[in-house]
C-alpha cells in the first residue's frame, strides 16, 4: 500500500459533522479508486462500489423518480449488498460516463444515512452535461499524481530524514553531504519514474526502468483514447491531440512558451483555446501563464495569450520525449537540454502543493521561471540545471525594481543550501517544501456595532 496524502484528506472528510458528498477529480491512473477502497476497508463496515464505465446498466438505478427511498431501494436491489445507516460508504466511480449522478447527490446527502464519494477522470470536460449541480451538497477534492514527498515514502525514506531536510530548509543550514547526494539521486529518479502510483510501485518492486517506461507509454496511449472518446467533435480531437503531442518539443524551445502556430502556420489561439482548456480540465496538462506585473493579485495580471504548457506528470514527459533520456537523468546529466525537464518537475510539485502557475517575462527584465503568490506575498523561483546557477540576470533585474516587493527569491540548483544577499540557493529536491501558508480552520470576524448607537 502506497502512502498518500489524500488518505488523510479522506479521514478529515469522514470526521465532519455534516459532511457532503466528496467528489474526487483528477487525471486517469493517479490512484483515486485505489485509495477510496483502502479507506473504506479501514473505516467502514459496508462498502458499495459502482463503476459506471464497467457497469453502464447501473445508470438505470437513477432513472425515473429521484426520491431518496426509490434510489436506495434500486441501489440495494442492484448491488445485493447490505446498507447499514452510518456504517456504509458508497463509491460512484468513473462518473464521467454518467455526470448526472451528481444531480441525485443532493437527495442522497440530505437523507444523511450513508456516506458518498464520487470519483472520475475528465470530469472538468463534462460539467456542461450535468442538468443540476448539487450546490451545497458536494465538495470537490482535486487529486494529483504522487508528489516527491510521497515518492520518498514509497522508497523507504524515514520521516525523520524528511523532518531534518525541512528544518534545513527553514533555517537555511546546509544538508550533510551524504544526505544531499542521496536526495539528489532520489530526485533524479523521481523525474524519470514520475508520480503515477503504478509506475512508482513497479519501480519500488523491480527497480526496472524499462518496465516503468513501458507502463508510462501505456498511459500516454490511454490519454489518446480519452481524447477520442470524450472530445466533442473530430476537429476538437485533432486539436487536442496535436497540442498534447507537441508539449515535449515546445517545452524544449529556448523560452518554453507554447506557440500555436507551431501546430499550424495559420492557427489562431482563439480557435484552440477550448482545446487547451480541455487538457487542463482533464488534469493531463498544466498551463503556466505570463503576468503583466509580478505583484498580487497575480490572477488579475494574467496574460491569457502567453503561456507555457507542462505535462501533468514528469515521468510521462520523459517517456514522451522518445530520446532515451532516462539514462542521462539517472546519472545526473541534467545540463544539456534538460532545463525543460526540471521546470516541468517543479511545475508539477508547485501545482500539487496548491499553487497556481505563473511566470514573468518582459524584454526589459527577462524571464523568471515561476512567480507564485503565497497569501498576499510574492515569491520568485528560478530553476537552474547547470553549474552556472549563480548567473540569473532576470532575477537580478526584477529584484532591482523599486516599486515591486517580494517576500522571497529562490534559485533551485544541484548544489546545497546557500544564501547571498536577497537570493536563497536551494537543492532541487527542496521544492517539496514550497507550500502555501496554512489557512486557519475558521475565520470568525465580528464587528462591534456599539459605535452606531451613540
């Protein structure tokens, strides 16, 4: 059993007093169904699972009258399983095949006798098919491929080691050389294996990279089938597939920016916009938008026409490159044309940690790889694959702009922790500690109205 952070999220959901249905969304093959099964086995006496892809006839359970008693009667008759109140979890899986199951959730949740989890891939591209959303009766949880910390757990790295690394990150005290060397090798391995749980399990069990790559290629093929099955028109299918196939080569370009005219010399962005959104909603691609000014709120400064497009899993990017780059990466050769690989790994980690992805690029300043908003503060990140990581002209330029303020400027590199002036140098693997500040569980704010009575 691979340890996942999502498991703790499920426990918190179960312990809520007035829980809603939990809708877990995310790309295919990231472990959504597996973790729900493990959770149900540990915390429930009864578990019912309906997979609408494998059991399309189950849709009949929700035909006709949607009152809760009818649905429960149909559900027990179909599954022939006991449903004990307050002891039963029901999983509706692959609900992209039957999005209107979400319409029925308001009745089931309001009934309160049973707990419900919905799960599926490509839900974002099927929202328009839902007749009535269960507003107030459903909470959405986005799940991602395994991040680097989860990869460390899978490979037997002790929590005490991770705590030691976190303390070094917080205090800016260099890591011992032996630990640094091992962590760097583990990070290089993560770049090749990626975060798809089955790929990680194959690596842990066999350490056979060839088997890992074979599985990754199967996933890439499956994503192509998803485009054929779920995209609306043949034109959409062609555009989406062309974009997805072009991600590795476009990232390999010097400035990483995605150019639509590289797909078709006559292509216009507005004709492809829905295709980019399809890939983002499906969780298989991560857009990173340029901002007009690296100041909060970044979302309002977003330039929607200028963006980079990363793959949702770094291991899949390596497999899609088709250049046998895995051997070089595992042996620490990340200098030649590997900048895009590292950037994708960092984008994936930042995204799974909860950040929206932005970068800054202007003719006057140059390009800063990532600009992230942490609360009301802005943090700058540069990703360096080579030995000359102290050369960062764009970062120096942006820090010299007097009217802009930044909480932190970080350069991620192959070497140990260092600091010089306003810039902190961090090893690549410490990207796992760049996280949003924790939000309080409650934010009670009351205004004293006594002053109005004078």
